[in-house]
């Protein structure tokens, strides 16, 4: 074996050696933030949790967002090797942490929907942007959206009043107030046009209920005759039964 030393080949004069590519902590952190949001959107889509935050009109945002965020995270990762050091500054780290915090909260907290506590703080159903007409209310199956929309215009009230005595079947959660009689309750359902931030309520007063049978926020199905009286709609219950919370707890007008 030769003991000769191998000396490195000298770099020709005038030739600049290219710096070595190295992983950029800043870009890797950015890719991680985008990846976290992509995971959240895919999780919402696959678990069905988007029903708790968005209406059926806007749920297309979830698959589109999941796809775009995934591509953005991969693109950031591909370009994460740079020739210059790009450290994560303290201010940048705090901003990234704040951006990721909602992801952690949404995925860690149990699923929950708006309930009685929020019902007293939400406005009544608004007809803006809703295509429900008096003709729709006056024919076909009556829904809670029809009932709520019928209370917003004189034409809707007249169409609703013409259906007094008809049998309806509504699903919603129990709401009670301080002055609600023991044998009555309010059946409430949230109507979401875009997301839960714009939620309004659709509500009917249910009479002929067994006292103490249901607690606030219990989901029930009520069958009975409907009697619109002015802006108040009363359902004389013939059958009330507890049900599971629907997979789509919010209504879309």
C-alpha cells in the first residue's frame, strides 16, 4: 500500500467555488405551517367536521383548500435547500406559532355545535339572499327554513297562515327560557348561509310536551299540527322523540 498523500486538486485562479446547498430552517418551518393547515383541511373533509363550521354552499372551500395547501407545502419543501443561512427569527417564530394555534385547538377540542346559550344572542332568521318565496311556502313539504322565511314578509305570513292545521315534522334542539311553561319548549335550528359566524335561528314554539321529558340542547323530532299566529308559529305536538344530532346540524337556506 502506498503511503503517498493525496492532495486536493487546486481550484483554478478566477474560478469561484459554488456554496454548498443546505436546509433552510426558515423555509422548513414555513413548509411545516402550510402542512399543518393542509392536514387540518384534509381532516375536516375526511371526518365530516366541516359540517360544524360551514354551510353546504361553502363546503367546497375545504377540498380546494386542502389541495392548494398541500401543493404549497410541497413546493416550499422542494425549495427549502438554499446557499445562504435563513434562520427563524424570534418574531417570525411567534407569528408561525400563532398561525398554527387554531389548527391545534380545532383538532384537540371535541366537536360542538351552536346551542341554547348562543340562541339568545343570535338574531332571528333574515331573508336576505334567500330564494324562498310565498309560493314555495304555500305548497310542498313545510320545513323550518320555510317557516322562518314566512315570518319575514307579509306575503310569507299569509302563505304560512293558509297552512294552519297541517301536520309537520321538524328536527331541532330544545331551547327553554325563564318564562317557558313546563309543558312547552322551543324547537330551534340554526340557519347558516356561509359559516357559523352569520348563523341566525329558525324557531317554533312546541306545546303539549311531557314536562321534564327533555333538557335544553337535547335533539328531538317533533310531529304535530302547525298553527301560525302572527309572527309566532306554534306546533301542537302529537309525537316527540329524542334523536341523535344530525350529521349536518345547520340548515342552509
